[in-house]
């Protein structure tokens, strides 16, 4: 897949798209504050069903259709909707293009494996749907930029599932850092759990009800192996590079994202990346399970992202006058009084939200800003992809964040994207 794409080109999604007769929905800001929003959920495994429950909580929204390549998950998701709404009107689809072709859907949420994120998100924007897309933002730097440009061209609301940005302790931490409460910021230390190893490599029968060809989609065709299509905390697709980059991007898209939020780096990236990783020697899992990466930014700030042999899971901002550590449900600082400070008039404040899904729906209805826009998610996820490339090549790399290219390194630049298996592509 070429790295030089036009904006118009980003919106041409291959895979027989035109033949599905896409009709634009009531998106791009048309629903008023009192309109009931019709939602489609694409990917209804564990995370997708969690999306559904979030939408159920908003009485001004209704899940009208669900989609998954696993027939059993579609049936279970429809039953969940029927239990909530008291009827069986929620439709089921096995192909996301069918769902996007419906003119009665205003917005979609996307909870599919990473190798599908860009294709489904761009297709949804082209169909005029507002988009909530799960993290990690995209499978590669090139795909991530494609989603950002599609969002700009379409004008729809896009919220990325980095829900830590809708959590008070993360927001306050980043506001304190950005307003100089720890002095000049020097280093941000990000910690991740160790990745997974293992996974069967023996070909196995495809489980009944799974459309494995569609599950693979743009990824290389390989025989089905037991557990390959399982997500969550196991050693399935999350830790197989054809579909994801492991915990490096899965946790990095959360915590490197918070590092960028506190640094004010939502529109940029590092200028130098130096990383090493330890990769499994056997099994289906082939992403780094242990690593250390150091990214240097133009202002001299360093982000050190490592597994828990070095860094505690979470984000620690270190400045000349103190530090703040934050993770889910916990914050600590030195000096201790930092956590009890309030912002003063005129100091920088970040977009406030206490519910990531409500923020998305409110943005559709009222035009408010989302807390996790695509450019910021792209930049933080891209930083993780750059680390992964440095690990794979075994050398320090220089990066131009404006051009989104490595400096003087053709081999590294070829790793910024990959060709998609026909007939899929962003061209």
C-alpha cells in the first residue's frame, strides 16, 4: 500500500463496495438535540456487547442493527437488544457493508480486530455515519492517516475508544502537567503488562458459524488455528502481527495516548525512536512480549515505554519540580499536595467528560468536541508503531512527524503500511 495517498483516494474502499449501493444516513450533524439516534454495532464480541450496553443507557439512542462474522455472536447480541427493548426489531448482519448500506442508521460503533479498523471506519464515514472506533486506532501508520483524512473529508463525528480521556483523574493529571505544576516536563514513563506467548500453530477445522474468510479480510490467508480469532486477554489475534501489534499498541494506545495528552503532543510525534523487544520463538504469537522503547520529542521530552520489568503499569510524568503518576483508579504525586490543587482562572483546561459514549452521542446532537479525536489517537498509536519498527529492525530511527516518514531509511519506511489482500484496500 503506497504511503503517498490523496484525500480523495482514502475514501475509495475496495472489496466490491460500490456494488452494495450505499445510501448516506442522517449523519454529519443533522440530528437535532432531541432526535433519537439509530445505532449500528459492528463486532459484537465481548467489547461490542459492552458498547451495546452503553448505548442502552442513553434513552435518546437505539441499537437497530448488529453485525459480526460469527453467527452465534449476532444471535446473542440480538437477544441482548430484545431483552433491553422488549422486542426483536434489532436486525442482524454478517457483513458490515450490509449494515452500512442502511439509510436508517446515524452512527456506528466498531469493535472488530485491529486489522479491520481502518477499512470499516473509512467505509462508515463514506456512508455518512458518525463513528465510534475502538483502539488501537489502526493497524499501521499509513492506515491511521487514512482514517484521519477520511474523518476530515466527511465531517462526521469520530470518537476513538481511548476512554481514559473521559476519566477525571487522567484529565486532572494532564491539566496539572500542562499548566506547569511539576515544572518543566522532562520524562514520561509508561508501563505495560508483559505480552503473551504461545498459541497453537496446528491447522484446525473452522468453528461452525464463523465466516473465517471474512474474519481474515485484508490480512494474509493462513489456515485457521485454535484460538487464532479469540481476543481479550488470551494468546489469540491481539498478539499476532497480521492482526495487531500486541500489548505494545493495545496498552500503548491507552497510556502513550495519556502521555501525549499531558505533553500537548496530539498533533505531532517523536523525532527519534530507539527500542528493543523480545519476541516469542515458538507458537502463533509473534509480537513482542517484553520491551523497552525511548522516544525523544522536538522539545527534548522523552517518553520511555517499557514492560513491567522496568516501568510500573500506568503513566508517570516527571518534571523539574516533582512528578505525578496515574493509572486507572489511582493517582500519586510528589509533592503530595499537587493532587489537591485546582485550576486557576485562565489556565489551560482539557475537554471534560465523565462518560466516553455519552460524549460521542452528545457531540452528534450538539456539536460539542469529543475527548478522543482521531488525530490525537493516530499520533499516539503511531508512536507505538514506530517503536515496533525500531524493535524489528534493531536500530535507532529518526522520524519526521510532519511528513510522517523516517529520515533517510527506506527499509523502515516500507514498514509504515502493508498491502491488503485482494479485493480489500485503501487506494
